[in-house]
């Protein structure tokens, strides 16, 4: 079995956990294929065999890779969509970060994680992606995201006007600092921090959430994900920011933008004792009020 390991980097306190993971993989006779920059960062701290396998891009991950393990926070896991693309390689997130809605497996579970992968004792959750179509090339070969697409004003410029359409029919003009279109997975991210609703991962929806809207009666809206959402942008500035997860492009108002559901999805590995409701209660501290403890175990 081969398992790819991806991380943006690590802190000193992560070294022992990374070594533990590598030891557990070796015990189970699993071959790690390590992201090249991550491997270079680890070399001064970890002794590797001379023939260690590495990868640098999506083209290096072939059918021999059974899983990709992301070591970090949710942002690190979001990066993995650029490498697995439509290869149907399941992703498992070990949380070396903070909140961890996606990378929800704790570092103390590393032994159990490896055993579960070997024993096939896990569940694969299918997560939809959002795809961007634009009138100019944007985001290279990866014009899609797991969490969200956003349009945002640049720097300290004045608010923007974003004319928004569903399947060509006018929805609303948002006077705001920006606009978020999130997948169900992304509903617990940027959209949530801007007042958007939490949506179950298996829901077939997008969430449109304004960022600091000028009109307070403009609220987030949930729309079916079979809709094409298109935009026209106006503002005092000639340039705007659009993003797919953590990736950013600078555009002007002549660029035509539309988002829709991507044709393929990605698989997230979930250990069988965990689920979305458990993650919500644990990460959002629901039930921390002692009066609720009897009903929130």
C-alpha cells in the first residue's frame, strides 16, 4: 500500500507526531510518498531511506496511491484538491492546526488512523466542489474549490456592486465588501463567519453570503446546486479579487464570472466513530453549558 503525505510545513511541536506517523506506516509496511517541499523540510529532523518516494504535482500521483493524508489544519486539506483533482484518491486530514472541521482527526489518534486504513475500517464521505467559468483563463488547471468561491473588493477601496443571476435570471445586486458562494462543506468556513447558515455536507446546495452588506435586510440565501450563478461587478476601483479557497486572482470588471457544481467530487475519509453532528458539537462547543450536558453526550 502507498499513502501520499502532504503538509505546508510544520512546527517544532509536530516533529514527534510526524515521526510517530512514519513509524506506524513502516510497521504496517505502508510506503509513504511525501510532498517534496515537506520532505526537504523534514530531512534535518527525520532519517529517511535513500530511495524515499516524493511527489511535487498532480501528475506524480498515480493509481498506486490509495490515500492522501493531510497534516495540518483545514487550509492544508483544502490544498489537496490541487493534487488529487479527479483521481478519486480519498483524503484524510490529521489536525495539526486549530479548529479543524475538515481535518478533524486529532494527533493523538495517529496509531488508530493507520490501523483503520489497513483494516478498511472507515467511511468515505463524498464532498461536492464548486467550479468557476470565466471569460479569461483563471486558476490554471484547477478552476474549482472544496469550500468556496468569493468576489471581494481590493485593499481599502470602496464597496462593490455585484449583480447576481441564477440561470440568467436576476437575483439581487449586492452592495458589499464582497460575496461568498460556498459549498455545503464550506458553509462552516468563511460563510459561517459572515453569518451564513450551516448546511449538511450531503445537501445539494450552494450558500450565497454577502460580506459586510450595505443593506442590512440582505441576508444569506441557500440555492440548489444545479443552478449556474453568474456575476457582473461594478465599483470605483478597476480591480477586484476573486478566490477559490485560499487561491487568489486579481481581475477587472470586464471579466465575466459564473460558478456551478463541479462534475466530480472528492472523498474524505471519516473514522467510523465520528460524524458531522459530533464535529459540530465538538468544534462549536455546543452543549458546553452544564445545563445541557445530559442531552449532548
